[in-house]
C-alpha cells in the first residue's frame, strides 16, 4: 500500500464515496449472486478502516471490483470528483467500467431501502444539472 493511497483514503469525501461503493456492491452481490460464497472484503481500504468496523461481505468477483474501485477512487484526478457517469475522464478499464455500471444500475434504485435515499436524490439532481450544462455547452 502506497503512502499516497493511505493519504487519499483519509479524505472524508473519498471515505464517503468508497463506503457507498461498498454498500452498493453488497446490495448487488446479495441480489445477483445469492448462492455465491461471501467473505468479508480483504483490501487496502478495509485494512485502513474505510468501511468502519465491518468491511463489506461480498463474493470473490464483487471483491475484485471493490479492490479495483478503491484505487480508482483514491487516485481520481478530478477535484471535485464528479459522478463517474458524468466524467469526461474514464479511469476504469472497459470491463470493470461495465461491471460497475451494472452494479450501479441494479443497486441504485434498491439503495433507497438501505439508507441511501438522500444520496439517491443528490444523484438525480446532479444528473439533471449535468445534462442541463451539457445542453448549454453543446448549443442545443
């Protein structure tokens, strides 16, 4: 684990975003991989306590995604960081990007019943704002 990663993972926004990714991945994993063997996540972020006392419990495939997502979030070049779906710099590899998109599409609507209603409303408002700005800058 690099010093830069450790430093970035201390940032409150990075912690919040990483925990949210963990929560969404748990929702997805339980719903889409119901029969998969799940274990607590072993990652650099989990070792730093980013997820709190209990790291997410996910299957192996979802754990790989979270480990990858931790690094992508920690080293995001944008400040402030936009939602990845609204970003002009795509730092995920195409296969991981598609997998994360699948996780978000599944878990996003279901997250309302898992304590993320406010995050969902913020995301919707940010999406509307982004689309409005895109129309304005593209002259439409």
